[in-house]
C-alpha cells in the first residue's frame, strides 16, 4: 500500500525534525506519538487495515 509506505517514511524521517522545531510542545509530541502508534497498528494488521479519503463540497 503506497499510502502506508509514505506514512512510514514521514514518521521515520520527518518526525525528528518536526519535534526539534516544536520542542516542548505537547500537542506536537502527542501528534507524532499517535502517528507512530498508527504505523505500528498498520504493520501488525496490514492485511485487514486500510484508509479512505473523502473529499466533499459544501452545497
């Protein structure tokens, strides 16, 4: 799944830079922790896990 491999790469490579830029920012740290947790879940359950993106237009 291409989406997940991109996410893995972002978590692994961009997270340290993001955390350095936002050092001490608890919401930023929680965001990265959540992304890492979701990556672990994907690796564990990738045969049963997927993602969907919906785009809507307000009428």
